[in-house]
């Protein structure tokens, strides 16, 4: 069973890099290339594990990061101290071009977000008399966070794969069982309607890689059609999934 899916949630490699910089709270003008490269490659590996369509631009950026990392690790020639200082002053930091691209991308991304907020605010303006919408109000927890991104979902999937490797027996017999995504979507909805809020990791049978992949794709599809809601308290914390009442 093989799936090849291209997701609109990915806005490009610069978006992923900016997400990593914000998540790990590092200075965009002094990027720790070794750490960011390692985390970037982990995301690419997870995407490939899930058989997602990884665009070539992500691989190009991975090669760029490795090239920058290599340049920064190259040993300097032994020269007089003054000569070294002059050379460092004249030599451009290998990260400079990437930093310029990230800053430019961030500027346009923030501008786009601001325009989107204005559009959302404008869409709430009507000329008719206000209606009583109290019957549609939903109870919300005081600390509920609903802005779970695709990157958060991928990070949660990394934990699922790590637990699968840890718990997997050294010798086992696996019976191949193909599960259509539509069937798994109905199973997840049934589970949520009966059990209420569930942890993201509780929806996976970690003994089967096929089951893990199909379940993840089914969750993404349910998010896309607004059948489920994903909540996360903080970065790296557990993701909880609930049904959205029709």
C-alpha cells in the first residue's frame, strides 16, 4: 500500500526554517547551523517516512544548509593574528545570504498575515441588525490553544515513529492489511464520538507502520474538511483531538 500526497500546508523550505528558528528561539542573525540543519533533516525524514511528496526545493535547501555547515567547519590556515583579523573582516559569513532570504521572507509573511487578519476582521462587518448568537456559543477551556500547525503534527509523528522503533520486537510476523483512508476516517470519528477528547498518540496502533501512515493521513483529511479540532497547550506538548459538532 503506497500513498503519494502533496499538502497545501507547506509554504516552502524558508517557511520551515523560519518555524524552526521561532520554535527554538534562536537569533535569526546568528543561526546555529548545526542545530537547525539537524532539525530540518528530521522533518524531511519524517515526511519521507509518511510517503508525502517532498518538493525538490526542500531538498535544495537541505543541500544548502549542509554546504553552509561544511564551510563553517573548515579549519583556518595558521597565520599572524592581524592577518586573520583582516581576513575575517573581509570574508563574508556563509550564513549571510540565507539570513537575508529569511528576513525578506519573514517580512512578506508578516505582511500577508496582517492582510489576512484585516480580511477576517472586515468579513465580520455587516449592515444588518445584530442577531442573538448565544445558542451557538461553545464552552472553551481557559487555556485552550487551537492553532496546531502541520509542523506540530509532523513533530508529533516523530514521537510516534520513535515509540514504534522502541517497542517493536526483534522478531515478529506481520500480516499485511490494507486500510482505505476513508475507512480509517470513519473509525476515528466513531472513536471520538464515543470516547470524546483523545490524545493524538492514542489513535495509533504502533505495531503496524501502514496503520500509522494511514491514520496520520486520515487525521489530516479530517482536519481539512473541518470534522475534527486539534488543540495543543504549548510547543512540544501533547496534541488532543475532538469532534466538531455539525
